[in-house]
């Protein structure tokens, strides 16, 4: 049976609709509840000391409290500016094709997508259609409103095609300058698993039946590769672990490393319905803290 081709444009629309519906379903009360649940961790010191907090961008009912933890960390860090290094998803066939080409050893400089996007920058605008920060912004707006503050300045940056050499990314100087005066958070869904993500039926595990254990192992592998400064190894790890943070991870580590990473909290978000495929099809949602010990 030929694999049915993923309609990336439609998927992007579906995700946007889903996220808007989920935020609406939470309402103000549900949003504040998750912000309250997030209080069990205080990672503001990690940011203040030059570390990085990485939050997921999966289903908000499942991992919203992890996203809210990152928001509290930013607001409690004392920083005037926050740099958010985001995933940029491949929502066109061309973006996916060049990502594969780079993973196969191609030079990122050969493609127009190579570089760093974001508000206020000239250049490409794919970032405007990305969903990775929708829930982060949702909790940010709710919490700054609740506290009655304007909050720090938020600056979003979206790298694409780091290809093991984040230092070569066009626009790296601008981001490096920002990094000097900002605290940094980033986002990642570091492990996608199951039938809807191309795993065989035999290899597909339900989260509670060994799936989350596998996710933890794989995510830790990625953490150790970044800790070793092995950007290319990390890039290739993201391919096999189906992590969407290959570029974001390389960039924040390049800006802030050496750091020590650890999973603070791990859960999952079911994606079978979104991909219209059988279960198990899910994404691991992890809150990851990167501490600066130097």
C-alpha cells in the first residue's frame, strides 16, 4: 500500500483550528487553573543565571501547565527582554524536502529557507503561519493581565536549516546580540511516536505501555548530544527521534552553551485524531531545564 501523502497545508489549517478551539474551551478559568498548576516549579533562577527553559507546544489541555511554567519563569526572572527561540515547522513540501536534503548532507546555503526568521526582520515570513508559540502567547497574555503588568519585551526568532553549523546561520549576529541582553526560552516537541508518525504497528507503543519510557530515553539522548556540543549528531538524532527542535535546539545551545539539561516533567498529547490515524499516535510533551553552571 502506498503511503498516503501528508497534506501539509491542510494539516497546518487543522492545527490552527484545533489550537484556537482548545484555547476557547479552556476559557479564562481553565487558563488560570493551568497557570496555577504551573506554580509547582520555579525556573526563573535558571533563566536569570543564563540557562534556558524549553517548553512543549502540543495539546494545551495536556501540557498547558508546562508552557505556563515557562511563562512564569520569564516573568519572575527580572528580565526586561525575553528571547523565544521557536521551532519552525515544515508546512510546505518544499520546506520538508530541503530539511531532508540537509539531513542527508546537503549545504543549507543552497536554499532560500536557510536563516532566522521573526517579527521585525526582513526576509521570509513562514514564521507567521506557525503554531509553535500560540499557546505560549495565550498564557503570556493571560498571566500579564492577571498580574496587571505589561511584562518584558518578547522577541521571537525562528531558525531553519542549522544543519550542524548554527554559527553559519544568516542572521546569527543579530540573535547573538539579543542573547546578551535577554533571557532565553525555547520550544520543542522532542519525540513524536506511533502509527500516524510513520512507525510500524509492531514498533508503536502506547505511552503508558513503555512509550513514555522510550520517550524519556530518546529525549535524554538528544540532551547529551547537545551537552557534548555535537550539533550534527543532534540534528540526526532529531530525524530519528522525530523531534521538531533540530534547529531551535542547535541555536539556543550555540548561544548559551555549555549547559546541563534535564527533563523536569514529561507527559504526552494524543494526536491520532489530528492525523486521522489509529492509536497509538502521540507526541511527548516535555518541560526541560538547561542550567548554566559556569
